[in-house]
C-alpha cells in the first residue's frame, strides 16, 4: 500500500469503526464484512469483489500497529490543518503547500519557488526526485540514508517479513493421532483467499495451535514469508481419549474374568488389537498398561491405558442364579464395608 494512497482512503470508514477502535473491534468488524462480501458467497458480483478487496486493504493497515500509527499520522496531516497542494504562485493561502512542506524538509524555505524540487513515484531524468513511500518512512520512524544517485532517498527499514495468517481445521481422532496432509482455504486480507497444502503433525490435541513456517503472507523481496498458525479441533472418539502421549480406553469384563483372571483382546487406536492378561481378583476400575500402543511421538511412544469395568448382568436365571445363590451362602460372613463407617469417622 503506497503511503500517498492513504491521503484519499478512510480505512476506518471502510470497516465502519471509529478511529479510536481497539484491535478486537477492528478484527470483529473485518470478519463480519469479509463474510458478507466474500467472493465465494457472491460469485460474479463485481461490487462485492471490489468491496472485499477494500476491506482487506483497510484491515491489513489497521491490524498492524506500526502501519496504523503511520496511517493515523498521515491522516492527521490532511485533516488537522496542514494543507497539501500541487504548488503555485505565492499569495493568500498559498503557504503550507505540499511542495513547501517537503521542500522545508530538504533545505527549501516555505514559499520557495515552485519547481525547484519535484516529487515523483519513479525516477526520471532531471531534478531532485524522491519516492513518497521512502520519504514518509523517514518521517514516521523508518529513517533513511542517501544513496543511489543525486538527491535519492531510501528507507533504511529493509525488507519486511511477511505477516502471519491464521486458520482453523477439524480433524478426526485418527487424523489427530496419525497426522494428516490437508488443503486449507486461508483468507488473506491483502492477497485474497487461497488454498494451502499443510501437514498437520501426529499427536495434536484439541485446541492446540500448530505453526507452519513460511505458509503465511509473502514477505518483501529478500525477506522471509510469514507463518500460518492453525488452531486444531479434534472430533471425539466413541472409545478412545488422549492423555498426553498415552491413549485411554475403558473395557468391560465379566465377573468371572475379574475373579479368576483371563486373557482378553483390546482394540488399539490404529485399528489392530493387543492381547492383555487380567490378573485373578482384579477389581472394577483398575487400569492396566499396554506399553508402546499409544501415540508415536518424536521422542517416545506412549502407552495404551486400559481401565477395566466389571459388568453386572441385568437379569440372572436358571443355573446361573443357583450358582450365585450358592456363592452368596459360601461368602456370607464377608463384608467389604466392615470398617467403612469407622474409617469415615476417624477421618472426620
């Protein structure tokens, strides 16, 4: 965005916010307008496409604190009493013209003869010429140094790194565990919407932000591109949950499996199964560990944590009922809650 364009464009009006608006208010206004005028929602509508570009330009400047400060300073010069003209003969109201102002910066007194200093946006033979972008960069903190020929003035800020962009993505549980290569549609306020191929690493969590280097807005020539920051949302799985690098699952077992012990097959997140041994006398709620069957990280592989849940039958008839009656008679003297009340009173 050329600095001289800022004299004519009211970016605050474009976004419909006051010039005192906070960054959150500016961002909210941009998103609302971008949704309304996005090309995908207004196919073939030239007016909406033009409006989309205008609000993108406005947001690109106002969302950048440094550019916003410079823009406000330029706008203050045009609305706060300073007058800019193309030059002309002296007389009432002629002082304070654009050439007088800029001439003063380079040794010309106010009211100097028009034509002694010329200002253009590109080099051409004859006369001292300056690039307005470089000039305003010097006025508002960019600094400058002579070079490149008689009267030339260049900004010393150097090539600027591209800005970071943001996106959100929804992954299945399996994609979050294994990683995935996706085509993400990214809204770039300055360059418009574009599709980026991105690799999401394995083991991402819900709400995690993944920074993809060099996938953001292009930088100036000689400067690096910005990054793409992707916020990840993971769809829940009906069986598995993540616990750091470990994967958790709850597995039902029968009463006799818990009492006598058993060998059972347990599903693993990659679709295979692992065989696990249940020790005799295992209570409901105990967690067993299958090493190496969790998330495969760069440093280590997590484990599968299996919580056993003893299933109580809803109805028991026939021989099973007789067997349980016999079991109850055989264990009648046992009371697992014998010291429960006493322990509660002591703790209180």
